[in-house]
C-alpha cells in the first residue's frame, strides 16, 4: 500500500477490468479478497468508507466458538468457530490471545426446559442458565475444540472458591464455571494486515477505501471517490456483494429487483474507566445472562473495561450509535453481577455500535437468529448486468472460513483451481512471531536496529507483531521523536502508518489505525497534533487540516459519546493544556524528545 491515493486510483483506471470486484471492505469482504488474490485471481476490492469501518470495527473483541449457539442446535457452527478460533490463535498471535471466561452460576437447574424446548423447535424463551445446562454446554464445547486446542479445558468452582477469587460478585451465586476462548486486541488492524498480505502476494490485486459503488451498467461498475467526487468505471466478470448490513441497499444499485436478504440487529458496547470494576474482574471475562436472559460480557480491554452488548432490530444500518437507553441497559446489567460498584457517567469514556448482518428471520428472539454464514447468487430475474454473489450473515471469528467458502464458489465459476489454502497462513505481524524463549532476543535486536529502548521495542512488538521490524528498519538507528500528546507514539511511527496503511482521513487514523479512543489517551491535544502529522504526510493545507479535525470531533460526539469538553479535560489531566497546538502548521510548540 505504499502508493499514494492518486497513484492507486490511476492504477485502477488503467486496469479497466478485473475478474472479480468485491464491494465492501469489512472483514468478510477482505477475507474473500485475500482468498482470491492468493489463488491468482485478478481481484479488486472497494469500500465506500474506510476499511473495517462498519460492523467489522464494532465487535465485542471476542474470538469465540459461540457457547450460546448450542442452545439453538447450531453445533456445526460451534465446531467451525472453535476451529477458526484455534487457527487465529496460531496465525495472529500478536492480535489474538487466550481469554479466560467466567460464568457466574446463580442456581443449578435453570434453563434446562427452555433449552430443550428451543432445541426441539418449540417456542423461544429467554432465561438464566443453571449449573447443569452450563456443565453440559462446556463439556460439548471442549469436545468440539478438539485435542489440538491451545487453551485449557473448563473447570467449576463452588461458591466459597468463587467468592475468594472474585469477592465483588453478587452474594447469591452458588458457584462458577471457568472456560477459555480468545480476544482480539485490534480487529481493524487485522483487516488492514490481510489487505497488505494480499497485495504483497499478488501485484494484480488492488484494494481501495473511500471508493463506493454508484451503479452497475452494461459496461461495468461505476465507482465514485467520496473524497474527490471523481468517478471511474471498472468492468468485472463477477461482483461480490460483501457490504454486510447494507447488502440489500447495494443490491438495489446492482440489480433493482433483488430479494431482501438481511435482517440486521444493532449491538452496542461501552468502554468504562472504573478502577474498582477493573480490579474486580481480574484477568477473566465475566459472561453472564441478565434478568432478561440476554447474554452480557465484561472484561479488561486495553487498560479499561469493555462491556456489552445490546441486540436490537433496526430498519437501516445508517447512523447507528449507542443510545442513552442502551447505555443504561448495559450499566443495569453490570449492576446485576457487581451490585456494590457504582459507575459514574464520566467514567463512560467511549461507546460504539454496529449492525450485525444477520439473515432475514421471523424469529421472535434476536439472540436466536443464526450467526452462520451463506453465499447467495442473485437470480437472473433480479436484472443484474453481471453475476452477483451475496455474502450473508457470518460472525467475526469465522471470517476466514466464510471467505474461503465464497472463494471456492467464485473459483468454480471462473474455472480456476484452488492453488493454496489459508488455514495455516500467518497474518501480518503474526508471521515468524517469536516464541517466549526467543522474544527477548527479538526485542533487543529491533531496539538496536531502530535506536530505541528495549521497552519501546517490546511495545512495538505488542502493537504490530513482527511488522515492527519494518518500522525499525525505516528508523535505521535514528530513533523517533515522541508526540507531545501521545508519548507512547513517535512522529515517524505515525508517518509510517500513514504511508503503509492508507488512512485517508483523520478519523481513519485516529479511530481505526490506532487504539487511543479505547485506551483513553485520545485528547483534544492529540487530535490537533495527529492532524499536523497527517497534514504533512498527505500535503493538506491548513483549511483541510482544520476541516478534518472538525469532522473527527463531530464523529466522536455524535457516534461515540465523546464531546470536545471531555477531550479538553483529558488534555489538562495529561499536562498538555498549556501547549498551543492550534496556532499554525509550522509552530514549534514543544522541545523534541525521544520515544520512551
């Protein structure tokens, strides 16, 4: 991705034609793009916003088998999900790690009747899960995970041991179950790394963000650059509709007579800065059913607490956000398991929401709608000028399997043999990731190459995996100047991200290439300072830089519950309120210092 945007648009115009056009740059579209690129297909991916900016940026940060899905009888989905979880732990160890998960148990027999009724196709009901149904589910879970699983099997604790380990839990629990799944620290980065890998492996593959489908004409797909308004036409033998919750809207542009395929539900989450809650959780995720029977989660994430989620039917995926009643619902659910830990309004430091692209369903409970995936060709009667394959449903954990299934259908239609599989293909910075015994030597070598401290090199390994070596080579022993507002990041590090990972707006950089919105490091001073680094890298004038800051601040306020006053208070708390970043692009506001 080292080319600038103009060069990439020009490359697309010169190409003029591709075998497959993937519309939608979420995780499933990117996975399909990767599978096709690695198997020699001339493929282009376009995304009307930023890569990974829809539901793919708003998951619960879990990589899991789906313990709850067994209540719906979806054993094949659980088996596939656990297999993909195990593969991700091996292929992306820099981003995916084991997550011990605790289920508080409030009685022994709840849920048996309702689970049996649902399994047999009866009326759907929500409710608590007792020890017996949890034990049965976890035994099956371990069985499906297989002997090759890299995480421990489940265990049970009585009330006394549970209270000893998690003393802040509600007082009426009779025990708890502990099992293991996995977490992903930065899902957006995994999507970007899949694109980087694909383009590096296949020079003819090309992915472009902020380029949306306008319509499909007999001579090809008309695409519009949302940043400039420029249009380009690309012909393709096959179109893949991977727009997730927007599939039905996209099909109207492609065909006009397409059936409705999607019945999405909104999931909202909170990021909470509460030290008592952080300590009470410990290193485990708390996985529990609230009084309505809705499964909720609570775990440490990037130094804060992540809590969720809701499951609300929506008519349109546009403009969704975590509404005040959803935040209140999540907080009330937390109070059910940690009743003595108050959470103040100003401790909600970030909110996010996305629409799950679930298949259209008449189920009365949203939680019972299948999270499985399917590939659906548009019928000829729909009137599309090219064959269109729709990627329907799916869950974050199974993106590789979903992309592989879609690619197999496309390869068959094109008459291409599959040349390689991706089950054991490392992803991005997970390639040649140093095992524990070799980690220190790797860190010391990178520190020496870059002219950084070992502590900084360790942080870079955690942030980028082995891709940190590329950044270290770019520094060539010269070190890096720390950002005044974000001392854990360097100026040249941010410039490297901008050059390599195609953020085209300030929001792309701040919300999807960095984690600072989740960690609480994002401040008004950081917005200004990052905008200046990006303005220099992208050759923005002052008017564009100020407009980008305003757009980001509006998005934070409207979609994430972060207003400008909150960001200014953080700058004061971090000691940056005296720095006048706003005065001009050439201002020398602070003395240079090294990243530490």
